[in-house]
C-alpha cells in the first residue's frame, strides 16, 4: 500500500486526520486554525454547493452578497447574538502597515491608521444583513425577502479540527424576512427539510430532524431546528441548523413594515446554514481504514479507469477501448477519469483511488479487450467482478445508484443499531461508555438538569426529535416527570 | 417613468451611481467602502463566474480555497508585493471582544486577546499560496500546479465606487507553478486570451490586449499583461490582468524542485485575476440614459413577458398563451421571466425592465392572443415589432444572438472612433480634453517621462498593445527616439 493511515480501532481521531490529509481533501495552513481546501476537497464541496444551490433556488430563494466586516456598533445591537459570538471573533483595528524603521524589510501596524470603529470579521451575518434589510423593507409588498449567501465566516475557535471546526470556514447562510410568525416558522421548517433531503439523498447520511433545547439554541434565535447525524464512533454531529429568529433582529435594527391594515409591525425572521463541516460528517459516516467512501451523487470522480499495459504495443489497443468506454459513460452523465499516467503502477493507483473513495474502479488489460470485459471493483463493498463492455455504461449507472443506496442503508442500519433507550441513570452512563450512540431518554425540560448531565457525562441533548411521540416518564437524571423522550449523545 | 436617473451628458459619474442603485445591482452598506451585491447583481455575477469557471476548467485548471488571513511575516516575505499592498490592508490584531464595564450592552476589544502575530486580510493571495506550495512541490513530477480560487479580497481604498473600486470585492485569482520560464509565460498569455475571449464573446466588450509599462506592473511581477476596455465617457478601464511572476515568489518562499536532471531549481509562477469590477465595465460600456443594457449571454433574465390584462376574463386566456410561449422559450434554454404581478401597471414594468437591461421584452394582450402575435421590444435598439407566436422561440433565440452581436459591434465602433493617434504634445493634450479616448502615441520607454505625462495630464499608459507594429518615431513628450506606439488614456 502506498499510503497507510491509522485504523479506526487504533485511534479514531487520528484515522480521521490521516484520511483528510492523505486523500488530498485538505491541508493545514500557516494560519492558526485555518485550513487549505485542496482541489479534490474543493471539487467535492462544489458538487455539494451546486446541489444545495439548486434546491434553494427551487424553493424560491436568490443569492446575494453582504460585506465581510460588521462594524462593532452593529455587531452589538442584538445583545444575545453579540454575547454568543463576542468571545470568538477576529477584529480588524487598523487599515495600514508601514515599514519598520528598526528592521529593514519588515512591516509593522501603522499606529496612525487606527480605525475609528473596529470591524468584526463576520462570524455570521444577521447583524449586517438586518441593518441592510431596514432600508429595503417599508411595506408588506417588500416581503418576503428570501436571500441566501455563500460566504466565508470566521469564528476564533480554540480547538480546531480539519473541516469539523476551523477558524475560517465556507458556508451558506439564508436570511429571510416575513410578514407573519406563521410564515417564518414555515420557512424555518421548510429549510430544515431541504437540509434533511440533501443529507439523506445526496450525502447518503441519515439524519434526525429535531429542535434544540433552549441552551443549545443559536444566539439570538427563538427556536433552533437541526439535523443530527451519527458518526461511526458513536458520536453525534450537528449537520445543519435552521433558526426561527422571531422579531429579535427586527427589533434590534428597528425593521418595521406597514401591514395590509396600514399598521406598523416588526418583521419576522429566519436564518439557516450548512458549512464545509458537512464534509467532516461525510468522511466520518462512511469511510473505512483504506480511505474515503464517497456517495456517487457528489463524488468528484464517479468512475476511474486504470489501464493495465503489457508492453508498448498493448497501449494503443487498451487506450482505444478505454476511450470507447469513457465516451459511453459520459453520455450517461457519469464523471469519469482515465488514469494512464505511466509513472505510477496499477497497484499504487488502486490504493490511491481507494483512499480517495472513488465509487467504481475499472481495470482493463489486453486480455480483457480481447474478451470484451473489464474488471470492476466497488469501493463500498470491495466486490470484484468481470463485466462485459457491451452495455457497461448502463451497468455502471445502475451500480452507482446501488452504491448510493447501499451507503445510506449501511449508515441507517448503524444508526438504528446504535440508538438505544435508557430509563435508568446507571444504564445511561454505561451505554455512553460501552455502546456510544444516540440515547433516547426522558428529561425534565430544565436547563439545570441538562447542564448537570453534561457535566457528569459530556453528553448533550442533541435534539427533541420532531417525530417524538408524547410519552409519560421520569427524567433520567432528576426523576421528575417528563412528557417525551429526547436524544442524548456525546457530540462533535 | 417610475425611476429617473441622471443623464450621461449631465453627469456621467452620477449616471453610473444612479444606474447601479436603481437597476437593483448593488447598494451601499454600513461598512466604509464595502457594497452589498443585491440579488440581481449577484445573478449577473453568477453567470459571469460560471462561464469563466468553465473556461478555466477547459484549460486544465482546478479550484481550491486558501485562508482569508495572511500572517504578517508571510505577507512581508516578497518585498515588492508587500510594499505594494501594505498601504491599503485591513489588519486583524485581536481575537475577542468583551463587555464594556462602563457601558451596559456595549462591547470593547479585549486587550488580553491580542494576537501574537497580526493577520492581514488578504489583498491578494500570492504569499499564503506560495507558502503552501512550498510543501506541495518537491520534484518536477509535482508540476505544473494549475489552481484557481474564487474568493473575497480586501484593499483599503480611500476613494471607492460601487463595483469599480470597493474595499472588499469578489474575484478569482489563478496561481500556477511551472518548471520553466517558457511554460509560465505561455500560461500567462493563455489566461490573458481566456479573459479577452470572455470579455468579447460574453460581455460584448471589445478589449485591447497588451503589456503594462514597468511602473504599472503588479507588485511582485516581472510582467503584467492586461486587457483594456474603453468606456462611453472616453476613459479606459483595466478589465483583467495576467502576471508573469518569474521566480520572485519561489525565491521569497524558497520553493525549489528537483528537475529532470536531478538539480534544484526555483519554480516559475503566474497569477491572474478578474473581479466584480467587470460589472462596472459592463455597465459603462453598454448602458444608456434609460438604464442597463445587458448582453444576452450573461443577462440574468433574457426575455421578460408582460401580460396586458383587460378585465378578469382576459387573464386565463393570456396566462395560458404566455405559459405556452414560456415553455417554448425554455426548451431553447432561454432564461425567461413572466411578470404577471397585478400590483404594478404594464407601463411601470416596461420602464423597470428597461432599467434592468433585459434584452427582450414581450407584451401580450387579448387582441394579440386572437391574432397569434406578441409585441416585442429590443432593449438595445428599442425597436418594436409585432411578431407571430408561431416559431417565437426560434425568433427570440436568433434575436438574442443579434443583440449580443449588435452590442459588441456598437462598442467596437465606439472604441475605433475614439482611438486616435497623436504626434504632437499639443494635439495629445487637446485630444484628452476634447475627444477623450485611447491615444496612440510614441513614448521613449522611461518611467520618468511616463510619470511626467501623468502629472501633466492624468493620462497613463494603458498598455503596450501585443499587436503593436514596430515604428520609428519620437516620444510625444520628450522627443527622444521611440520604436513603437503605446496606448494612453485617462482611466478608472
């Protein structure tokens, strides 16, 4: 094998880091907590972004772009939001460097170029956007506003992990404005459903839709809806959030509109976002000790073809047949790569594409051409088969669908097997340590209990599932009465 | 008319600002020098970006993403580059805000959260990227690297204009690494040609390809190639640049590779970029006193259909026919909008879509449905015609092509009419004041003369055209010998 990675059993966390680096998705950078998204990782992000963008546009949204910087006075306007992000934001204080008189060739911050008002590098854009919406909204005729933005944001996290938690990350943030509470709540839920559909149908990632407890809410929201996924180590990962913001930002920025009765009202708001963190979820949900396993629908390369040359005279014959296959695959819209690079050996390439998680690998030698077959290997199951070249494009298309489905089923099975109920505190603790996963348990609804459980176990309430049925019970920790179960887990 | 804008004659600069705001392309923001790109402007940018992205990928490039921040020590490594940008960069010095003890609800920069090393918000990414390439390049086998990045950058400009010059702007920056000087120069010219092709074939913007004089070069480049366009007020606008960076960045960041002879060599570099500034060029090259004129190939909406209702019973009849037309147009891949909003009148809509520069407007009333015709108006010429609905999709497709060509021809004619030769200093000055445009004139090749001409007239050397023929002559200013003409103009 050309590249070895730590196994999941040995060290799950190291396995993840090794995989991100060795598959060529991303790299560390010279900037604390910031990553470089390498071409392979960015191609994956482009596929995810483009699909989400289509889904946003299909639900009536348009894109726009707002400034990177938030003046401090705007940043602090919505107090809860400001409080939530103040502790981790990058602040621009100066607008010029100048030559250091004491060190030739070096620069220092020019003390005379101090900004009158500091600028916060956006950790999220509610403040700058609602300050803008104020100018755009006068009457109910100006509503709804359904805007999304693709952007970079910065949160000065102390402990960072590639994709999962980086100081700068790429994301999209939807910011909508509505006439009524009902319409805003409907939008919040609609976008949660878009995220769930994207996660399940494109990323092959089963998710639980739910609502956060008050203490896990987005700073400034009235309600935070989320999708939660389960990783292979039994930890949960929040994969997307959709917030009902009530009138909090409208009040903070005084955004009122004349309603149909000609009365002034504050506007209702939502915001919703997913980020490059999703790539972390994707990796941890599906991959194995040999590398990535990518869902065909978003894989940058869906099929790779490796020629097995034997002597110079075999090359034109194999190349010709390979090109025929490529042409056929492309007519089916399949993203195919032909790796006839002669500086590396087939065995090296097999390991490399396994590492990169390419869903299907075709190998073709001279004997294969004669027999009109190729050797085909699925990345998800590693099954190998000799397949007729006649009709190969339909066969591959079908197999890609099957792989997509299989990856999803596998993840769903894993989640089902690792979602357990607990009714006793001892069981709860035991499960967390011995069989980590989601734990469905009763909770008395208080922030105090939630905090105590977190302190004792590091487990948090991931969500109150939207489909949870009312059930009388007793809180797993306090024993106080509870009306429904919630989902606990340790989480990323 | 619903919205009036200043005429070009009255005040060209005000016309431009009015147009950007009233057509809904962009808006001012609360952040000094930063703009909000509104949905209509962003849709235009998306079309431009997507086409450029296809052209980059077709020429073998891949996308990636590098950090927003450049640590000061990396920023200053390439001295000329650092010197060129130090005067206008936003600097992050702190990573936390805290509650102001003296003012409830207000925040201050936490003095204890001062960064050990300041971070520059990227004004361009050569430094952070070449510091990364150092880790990626060991041998000639790692070359070439052909990476592009779509990103936001910040340059703290003192005088800003919407799209043309903003503190933050969106752009793409290509950063390539090569084995040989020859290959790097070839890449530089290749990308210049991609830009020229994009400007001419998609933006309908005729451009001159040329090389910058030494004093107009990108800071850190050995040669800067550019495309220059002429605006309707006779001022030039640099629409894109492609830089041959020599080994400057490789030396600054010590990026060496083992060549085929197993010897260490410094890597050769290029970088190239275009930005949202192109939108400013687009507006100023084509538009008129009634609004934008957008080239069909990149217009967010290519055809707008306005129903002329007369009584309730006319609505279903007109809507049905309009939907039939829309369906036909869509099969031709035409981007069409149906504006049947009843809160505004047809006349208001006509003016609105003129302002927005929608290339074709169709109006359809009850009589039209009976006669199987629509009223069709071209935005570029304002010609109006009654056109049969049978075959309307092919007719519109043809007309959109004709409009694209006509806008280009018009701009080309304008540029040709406003490109003049001058052989005497008096003529040069007179032309600049009375017939502004490109002036082709001899120059002695010295930075000194260039600077004096700039001081005396505000005109700069826009470029030394790539297709300029050798011609003996005397410098327009110094009278010293010159071997070819260069292009002068006042510029944005």
